[in-house]
C-alpha cells in the first residue's frame, strides 16, 4: 500500500515541526509527498497524490490542515472517488505538527511526528496496517445562507468560538496557541464563571449566553439558551477532557450546557471527565449530552470548526451529520 504525505508548510505558525517531518521523509524515497503553503492548496495536492495511487494519506499539519483534507477527500469532487465505493478512500494518518492536533491526539499519533513516520513505514513493510486502524465518524457541517459545506471532527459555538479568539489574542503564534493556550483559557473562563468575576473590560464577554434553537435527530430541545454547545466525533479533546457522557450508536457526540450550569463546580468537574452530572437525571436539567446522527441549529453566534472561524451572523442555519466513517491510522 503506497504512502503519500500532504504537508502544510505554514502549520503551527512557523512550520518548524512540519519541516522536521520533511527531513525525515528523505529516508524513504518510496513515499510520495507534496507541499502546500496553506490548507487552501489541498485540492491540487490531493489530485497529485490520488494520481500516484496513494492508499495511506499522511496529513503533516494541524487540525485545520486535516479539516481541509477531509473536505477534499470526502466531498463529491474528491480525486480519490472513482467508482463511488467508499473503500477506495485512503486511510488517513494525521500527524501532530500543527498548533492544535486534537484528532491526531485522539486516535493515538506519536508526539514526535518523525517517530510516527518511522512507525508507519514499519507497519506498511510488515503488513500490520489494519491492526492500527481507528474508526471515527466524520462531522459534515453545512451553513446557510453562507453556502458552506465542510468536513471535520470538532464543532463549537459561542463560548468556544470566543475562547478560541482569546487564545489567539493572548498567546503568541505557534504551539502556545494550541493545547497549552486552550487549556489555560478554558481554565480561566471556568474560574471566572465560578467566582462571579466581571467580564473582560475590553471586549465581548466570552461567557455570555447564546440563544440557539436545537434539533437532535428531529427532536426539538425545549431549551433555547446555552452557556456552551459543542459537537464532535472524537472520543477525547485537548488535555484529555471528555465533556460528553451520552449513550447510543450515533456518530456525533453532542453536549450542551444551559445558563446556571457554571455555578456548580462539582458538576463541571464531572462534565470534563465524561461523567454524567448528578443533576442530569432530574427533570429540567441544565446538562444535555447525546450521541446522535444529525444536529440542526438556528443561531446568531460565532462558529469554530476545527479552528476555522465563522463570524457571528444573524439567522444562520447549521446542519451537522455523520455521513461517513473514516479509517484513521494510529502510530501509537
């Protein structure tokens, strides 16, 4: 099975970790690799890799690069689709070389991407690829009236969007804006809410309540305002947090917290560990978590999809579906 690598030279800000992988690839002349200056050059790069008969696609970049790659690979105009058979799609091996690499972290990619490349090549040569396959659902997001149709793995609105902007504002470009920055900002926002401190003076309150209409697998939720709302196909997020405890076969893990939830620190601690809040068993609970196949939202607030930001827009309709199951490759 032939290995191909797509590298985003600007991933992580400086592209330093991407460059180390490129140096490592010199040891393996059998690997086909292409380089882009941003995620927007993914289509041409993937056409080249598909033409070379690549069956394992290594993504040398962060979550943003992976999101662009998934959109091109899974979309209707994918260069990897010849007969329409989903088994033709490549196995995808994301590396941890960007600012944020939640998908690579979740499926078990090595921290040192050079070691990950070595492990991958060894498995191909030994015929042990299928032992390391990790399956995850894709998260397809459609936005109207924007006309956006993208694939990814993590969707967040409101406080998640505003928290991402804060991370980019307070931390220098590079890996500090990734897991470290996200962890610090998240902890700070939770602490601010629990202590009742006033919102930041020079900007939009990141913890403000967002009005959102939510429908899950065609069931309308009664609540219309939320403190936090996210949807993901991953099993764990940055720093190992698992803010979802829903059951069932649905490919999308959906969690929403209503106003007032942050007044209960013990419950928030359970949420972050993936444990059902004790209050979630009571009527009118502030905590909602389900595994679903379809999410429909009517909202005005900002949106983040794997780090790609969509500014607030009134009357936007977002639809999330889990319409593919992706074969990822772990290098653990």
